[in-house]
C-alpha cells in the first residue's frame, strides 16, 4: 500500500495540504532531482504511508544555496519582523495541532495524546523565541582611550544545518529552528528518515505563515542517502553551523568532518540516565516520576532513565509497587484513547530491546513483568528487571525502549559513584526528602539536566543539553539563542 494509504491519511485531515511527500526548497515543493523516493512506514501496521523524496547531494546543495541566498536579506530583517512571523507560525501550529498529531502518530507510532502534547511543547519553543527575538542586544564597553567608542554586536552565524532524530519529530525541530530564525539565520533541515512527514508539515505551516522563500528548507532522505546529503553540507563552507540530535557515534563523525571548515556545532547526543531512589523518598512520587520519565514515548527518549538505583532498605517494596503500575499499562494502537504505549519505531529497535532483556536474564536478572519477545509486530510490553548489575548490556548501552532495570545500592556515596559511572552525561534524576542530601547529590551528579523529585524536566525556559559524551551546546532558554549568534567587536576611533 503506497498511494492508497497516503490518500487515506490526507482524507482524515482537516487541512489535507499539510501532508506532503516532496522536498521544500526555496519556497517550492519539489521532487528529488533523481526522481527517487523511499517508503515511510506506519509502525503500528507495518504498511507504507507514502513514497517520499529521496534526496542526494544535489538536492542538499540546492537547499544550502537557497538558504545562503535568503540569508543575505533575512539577516537584515528587524527583530520585530522575525518575531511576528514566529508568532504566526506558533498560531498555525496550535490551530492545526490535531492534524499534525495524526500525521506524527501515523509515521512515528506514539499515542496520539502524546503527539498532541509534543506539539504543544514544541510550539512553546516557537513562542518563547519569538519573544527572545525582541531581547537581542549587544554591549557598549567602557572607554579605554579618549575619543574611542567600543561596542559588541550579536550577529547571526549564517546558514544552519539542522539534523534531527525520529523520536520527537516536531519538538526537536521547533527548538532548533525557532532560535535560528530569531537570531537571523536561515536553515536547511534533514529530518529523520522514519519521520519526514511531520517536518514537511511544519514547513507547510511556515509557508502559510509567510516566511520568505529559502529561509526554511527541508530535504528528506532514506537511511542510505542521508550520509550523502549531509556530507554535501559538511563540505559547504557557506554552511556555518550544524545542530544535531542523535547518537554519540554520529556526533563524533560530524565533529571530525566539520573541523575542516571550522563550523559551529551543537550536539545533543546519547544518554544513559540514572534514576536514584533514596530510602527517605516519597515512594508514590518517585514511582510516578519514574513512569513519567521512563515510559513517555515507550521509553524512546534520550533523557529517559536507563539505570534505576533503589536503596536496599526499600528495594522490595519499591519493586512490587512499581510492577503493579507497569503491568497495568495499556500497549496498543496509537489512535485508541486508552493506549499508553504504542509500537516501537522499527524492527531494529525491537531487536535491541529484546537483546537487552535476554542478556539481562542471562546475567542474573529476574523478570518481574514483561518478557524478552515482542507481543506482535513492533509492540513490546514494558519490562521490569530485578537484580540488575553492571555486567548487563543495558548498564552501558542505551536501551531506547520500555525496559526498567532495578539496581541495588547501600549508601549515598555508592549511588553517586554508580550514577556517574558512564561516559554519558545528559540527564540524571533522584528522589529524596532530605534537603542536605539534595544539595550534596545535585552537585555530585555529572549531567547537563538534573531532576530533583521530578521526572518531567523539559521546559522552553530551561537550557537543555549534556556533558561528557552526551555532547555540548544548549537548546531552549536565553542560552539557546546564543548558539546561533557570533560576537563582533567594533572599535570606532578619531571621534
């Protein structure tokens, strides 16, 4: 099923024009130059939704050329002009959120309620950076020499290449594109091969909002073609910055390749988040926070807890109460109201989850609920594993699925040491009601994002990003705008 399912999805939308399988370059909807397409699959059914433009280096170069040309005039627009267009884009996101959610759930598989939540969350970044566009200002420096004026200007870096993964196809684009546009940059976008339809729908909304041609460009590409398309941007000296979210392996490759032209980089990479439950916690709150942090999007998030450390004194009770909650969760069709976990993204994801569960059992883990095999198709029941240990693959590898391994610890020092025992440092969580412990532990944890008695930490007003092998750069907040700006010092003499 190809055209039939595309037509069916379009017919279910209030605004069918939001569904496109073409690239968006220089304000026009175009096929790939090669005329090639690749299939975007519905993970809930295993059927094809659409044949989408399969871009190569020529398409990528055309998008970059378009963005470069548009930058010449876009950088000169007033802050108010940029803010007004971002506000219009935000309004259209809200107006068409039901349609975008349906497109997203069809290609990504998350429950439609979660998709709507993601759109509201992503749109909040557009609103925030529309406001931040009006706050851009430089500095007047103190006089160092009579008759001299010294100032600092904040200028846009130029053309920005945005590369995003499939797990949050709307929000991650919004929080990268919005600050770039607010700063006066233009963007070229390569969405994940599994979820290009959401990105193309966002481009349609941008077109409707009235952004000038070339300011936003989107090219889709299959997994095989992605490296070819992105390499064209890495070689292009006019592409001044890359903002990437994905694996640490790919992030390292981008950093190496970008070095030759000294491009700026923002890298939000892999995670291996610890979740520490101390014996003096509010257990109900800890379980609620864990479920919110771990099972959102079926555990397919970079900040979800991968290692759950529970104090010996409460281990058995915590495990029992957690299993009661997890076993009751409903796994099913993304479009059914009572669904809490939809399908995983693809077979590769299923294979990794299954491997981690089987390996954990072989290494001494005890399955308290769930099993090592998918239920059917790409659906995987959530799993709780007791007696987890450091020999298990899931200790060092990001599972990216609904697997909750419970590790034991006996002291605060041990918990901190184990939590930091990873090359990654994106997120970390802990629950305790001891205020002195809160200050000790939050200072000791090596992570860019820390949740204290809170499992849902994301916010447009807060900086998001990691340390160590989880990358560098920040998204969101006023810090997120700085990543798209460069400082220019101006010294005026002979006054």
